[in-house]
C-alpha cells in the first residue's frame, strides 16, 4: 500500500520542520510526501530543501493561490493508493500510516476517519469520539465527530478521489466545510479508526483565528451552505442522512453570526432569512422543534440561547 501525502506550505517557517519530520519518521515507509510551496515569502523553502535528499519527498513551487489551490495542485502529482492531507503547521503521529495500512490490508474502503489531538500552547487535548471502535460507519454517525469537516482528519482512496474529480473551491474560506461532507456522501464505505493520528496546532494568525476576515468567512460559509443544500436535496441517500446533512449546513451558516459585529449581523441575517435557513434544522424531537421555532422567529435569539 502506498500513501500520497499532500502538504501545502505558506509562511510556516516556525512549524514546517516538525511537520516534515513527523512524516519522515513514519514506521510505515511506503509513501510520497508532495510538498507544495504556495509562493511562501519566508524561509520555508530553505527548510524544505533539507528533506529532498529523501527521494520520498517531492517538491513543487507555484504562485500563491491559497490553501485550496495548493491542495488541488498537489493532488495532480499523487501516485499512491491512498491520499492524505497534512497542513504544514500541524504534524502526525509516527505510527499513523502503519495503523491505517493494517486496516486496509484487511478491508479496502473509500475513506478512513481517524482521531485528532488539539495542541494549544504545547498542551495536548484528545478529541475523543462517542462511537464504537473500528467499524464501518454510517454518515449520520460521523457528522457528530469533533472534526467532521477538516480534510486532514481523513485518508481517502486516491482512485475514489480522482474518479469523482473532487476539488477544493479556490478563493473562499471554509473550503473543507464546502467539500468534505460531499466526499463522504459519495463514499460507499467509511471506516472509523479509533487512533489518535493527527496533531492540530491551534495558533494565533491562522486563517481560522483571523477575526479581521470574519465577514468574508461568514459569507463563504453561507455560500457553501446554500450550494450544498441544493446538492444534498438531490443526493441518492436515505432520508435520515439527508436531514442530518441539511441541518449540519444550516447550523454551520447560522452559527457564523457569532463572529460578526452588529452592522454585519444585520446584513447576514437578511441573507439567512432570504434563504430560509431555519427550515433545514432538525426537528425530530420536541427540543429540536422548539429550537427551530425560535430560529424562525429570530436568528439572533437562536445563537444567544444555543
């Protein structure tokens, strides 16, 4: 089994060495590391070049186009059986590929989900999941994982990925939110590996933590929600899974209100009302029905209460 690992790089000179070293020391050695320098102006390239003596590491340099563009670019060069994404300011456990390979030797699947550890100020916080260990899971089970959206918390069959022509949308934030749930919808088999294999570093200055771009982040989330809700409506999946996905995207866009100031909220609420986002919230039980009614009356009240 060969793994292709795509690593987009931009302004991560303080992190890239730890990231690449965590890949180099993998106990399962049959992999290619596809490093994509997305026009990084710092000293990242100098650090990367130290790893190119190892023929498993491949280096590509391009003009800056953003994270989505760099990932899409890297996938074009992938030649493995399975594909992973690793952000260059994060790192992976040295046994991750070995653990994934052990499962794949027993059963070929489209997607494997593994666990994530948050790294905050050098302290580790395990994101545990309330689900049966190591099993084929249904999509509605996986929607409630702590890291359901991020591209880096999954391993994908490369044939499955390329045959479906999956691509991250360039020029928008929340690219994982826009793509990964749809990938999982298309997957015929999703395997849950109860193993903590990815270290997600939460740092100041990252795209996720940049409050100066809050309005664009909210609008991009709403863009993906509206777009994907229409796609999901026509998907050939069971009604339960469909309702969970619709609610996931409705909540995802509504909750972005928390990022905005008063003026921004007014404009954003108008868009939520125009698209009647409340109607996609789950209303299976009494509590959910009450929450949905409150949201219909006032989006601002909904995010204050819930």
